[in-house]
């Protein structure tokens, strides 16, 4: 039996939020399967890498139908994080083309151009708030480009992303944002579908990129699913919302976290400046050491037992990616941030999940962060901290929402 009484673990306590790695280490050592009763529903936490992998690789036992947050979300909200087989595989296949390596690589020049333009504006100032001025607009610009959304809407999407992210822990925070984004998305879907209907195209003529703007929003609106039907409006809105959070919010934290750790020890930053090709290694080490998503929840379809702890059906079970990433049997000196950690080792992290729900946007996140770090080290080699940082608000995320720097 897991010695539950030995560990007073509260996933939302100020102590855990301030230093999750220390709390996770205690869980791995003393209580790898922990049950917390302090929320509306019990939360069971898995801290060991093997236990986390056992969940991520068994979709028959572990379901996404109630959503990835600690609350029991709407089963009909319509995004990949709430689907189980076989629907999940069908929807993922429908979404995958823009996220394949070749398609992502084609976005690299525009990402590098945006990074350069942002630094052109910042360089003369001598100081910046790196999160707001660089780490945020770079992936958000990529999301807007991929979706084919008008630049005028970028401000709305940033606010919606913040509220939707918090809504996974505090459902009330997301309601207005989800309503507004659903209204916007349905309007855009309607405009696109009306334009296609009016164009009167033949069955083999593709309207995306001709009749309607190129981009993923047009694809979701105007291309048929496997059964020949169009995706329902509410599902398009759900998909856009999920991709908004996953497509830029976490990549923003990845960039900010990596710079934070590099500046924490000057020798790390100086090594990147001298060897910008190490950006790829640093991205993977940051994902391992400071995963933007600490963990997500699933629910069990049947009663299970883990580490001697019985878990009744439909229990919210949080699998801690961040804890699994500090596994001493997998990573040498797991509590050290190593700029030159070999890619073959660092890439064993679980920051993007594992199995059939492995993050669809992993290639894009990695590419965006690599470009961001390499450009920053090249343009601002004298970068240094300029004040205290601030943690992101969402409890299950990990990142710097404020990262003041100067040069």
C-alpha cells in the first residue's frame, strides 16, 4: 500500500505551485500513487514514469471523455483531448497534414522572419519583458498563420487562450471566453461555407486556397470528414480552442522557460551564444526539466489498482509528465539542467505525452522554440536578467508569465 499518510500533497497549494519538482520528488520517493480529497472530486496522482506510461499507452482502460482538467468537463465540447478511439484517430487523421514535418518545415522562414522583426523592434530599447514582447507573439503569429485567421483577431485570441487554459482548473473562468470564441468561429465557418456554396464548384475542386482563405480553419469548415459530412460548428470551435491553447500557450512557456534557465547560470547562456546549434538540445532539455504542462488527467473506464491503491471507475487521475521527466533510471543527473545533454537521452521526456495522444503540434513547437533561441542568442548576446520572474497562473502549467531582461 502506498504510504498515503506520509505525504500531504495538495496539487494546488502555494508550496507545490512554487516548486513542483520538490513535491514530485517526494511523491516518487514516498507515495507514487497519491489520493487527494481537497477538491470537489478526488484526484489521484501518478508520479512514477512507469505508472505514467502505463496510463498513456492503455486507451482501453484510460479515457479522455471527461477532459484533461481536474473538473469533469463537457463530453461534447469537441476537441482531441476529449475523444477516445476510434473517433480520436479519425479526427487526428483529419487534422494531421499541417502538422507533418514537411509542412512545419515550410513555416520556418516566416517564423525566422517574425523573430527577426520582433528583435528589430526590441534591440534599440535595451530591455524588454521577454514573455510579452518575444516569447508570446512568435508562436501566436505561427498559430494565426496556420489557421488562416485575420491578423486583426490576434488580440482576441490571446485573451481567449488565457481564459481557456485556466478553465481546465477553474471552469467558470472559461465560460465567457468559450462563448466568444465559439461565436467568432461559427461566424467564420458560416462565411466560408456560404462562399463555397455560392461558388458552385465541382466535386473534385478544392475551395481552400481559392474560394476561401488557405489555412486550417478553412479546412475544418469546408472539407468533409470520412463519412462525407462536414464537421459540426461546435466541434470546429472546440478544435480551434484546443489548438489555440496547445499551439501557442505552451510554446510561449517553452521559450520563456528555456531563456529563464539559460540566464540562471551565465555559463549556459554563453555556451548557446558560442554554439547556437545547441538550441535543439536546449529545447529538449527545457521540455524535460521544465515541461510547460506539468500533467493532465484521464479517467479509468474500470476499477484499477496501482501501487496497492484501489481506484474506482471514472476517477480523475493526473499523470505527472514533469515528475516522470526526473526519473533517475532514464536520465543521468535528472535534477540538473544540462545544456549539452545528448538529444537521444533528452528526447525521452514525456512533455508532449506519449502514445496515441502524443502532441500533434510537437514538431511545430520544437521548431519555433529552436528558432526563437538561436535568433535571440545571435542578436542579443549580452542578454541578462532584469528583475524577478512570475509564474503562469494555471496550476497544471509551468512557465514564466513575466521574464524581464536587459542587454
